[in-house]
């Protein structure tokens, strides 16, 4: 029996004798099945061919990503907190070397993930550090490997500790979550958005989509809801899902003006 991992999205599945017929996350219209068709791998195969890169992003914040690139290619972020470190978003590869390096940085006290495309091998990570994985209950149906380590939270916010708050923003998925780190960026505040709020090529701006690979936009109301969800929080910097996806300063204003630009564009009539 094997916990197979989808090669396209990187999500690990419940234990089965044979690979599943398909990945529901990838056959959903927000994602896609790779051009070569449905393919699977395993954690042991990943460990043999890939390794994780851990790199400091700013004071008390480290990125963790896989080389060579695997699946969607997102990187996780380790937030160092006096009340316990939080791993934000997840990746497919975890190995002894990664666990050792993360433990040198203070370990992990909780894992929180923005949306199903980044669930990765979350249960493996939870077991490696003996912690809970916090997922919004609205996305329960997308959990491909159920486990007692998964804690489904409900409502609009969840305070993980005095510094770190999970915020239900919706949009990309019903339970789409962003994470606010109050003491980040030298006390000015940091927002971690996965791609619920997407950092674009011009990193002064962000955007919002229902499906990024299939170019399906969100409605104006959904975009307003996302921006309203983060409005009560102070943040000068915003980290998206990839190494270079960072709005380095004035990030809250960037979200506001990007929302206005997006809504104007989709509501404009000829």
C-alpha cells in the first residue's frame, strides 16, 4: 500500500494498493491534468531525485522549496515565533535533512495552508514534527489524505498565537486562507497570501483569479470580499507562493489599488 503523489499538483493521497485513476484536484476546472496524462510518484522517489532548499527571507522568516522544481513549484515559509514556529503552506518533499535543518531553526508548532493546491504532503510534515495541520473547513472535500493530524477550523479568523492569525479570504477556493504575521517586517506586519492574492510580474501590484492556469477570473464581489478580509490588518510586505513573489513594501496599498484596478477592468463596458 502506497501514499501516491500527483505529479501535476503535488498532493499526496490516502494509502492505496494501486495509483488512483485520477486526481480530483487536477480534474477540477481550477487546475489541469498534465499533457502527458495523469502521472504519479511517491515520497521515496522524490527523496531520491530532489532536495529542499532553505533560505532566509527576512529576520525570523525562512523559505523552503524543492529542487529541481516539482509540481506547481511553490515554496513553504517557516515563520519563527516566540510562541512556536508556524509552517505556512506546504510542499510535497520532506526528508531527514529538511527535518534536521528545520529543527535547528526551532522546529514547527503548527502547519497552516492557504488552499488545496498547496496541501502537498502535509500529513507527512505533520507526523515529522508531531503537530496539527490547520485547514479551513470549507475546503474539507479537497483533502485527499484524511488524518487525525488535520484540524478543520471554521469562521472568519483563527488566532494561532499572539503574532499569527489565519484569515478566511475565499476567492480561489471557498476556504482560501491568508496568514497575517503582526510582528513581521520589523513590526510593520507581513501578509502571506499563497495565490489567494497573487503577486504579479510587476511586483508593485497583485491580482486575483478563480483559475490561474485556465485564466478564469473572479467576480468583482469576490475580489471585494478578499480585500475586505485583510483590510483590518496592518502589513507592509506581502509574500506570495514563489521565491520571487514578494511585494517588498507598501503592500496593503498595493492590495487596495490592485483590487480597484481589477474591478474597474472586469466591470468596464464598451
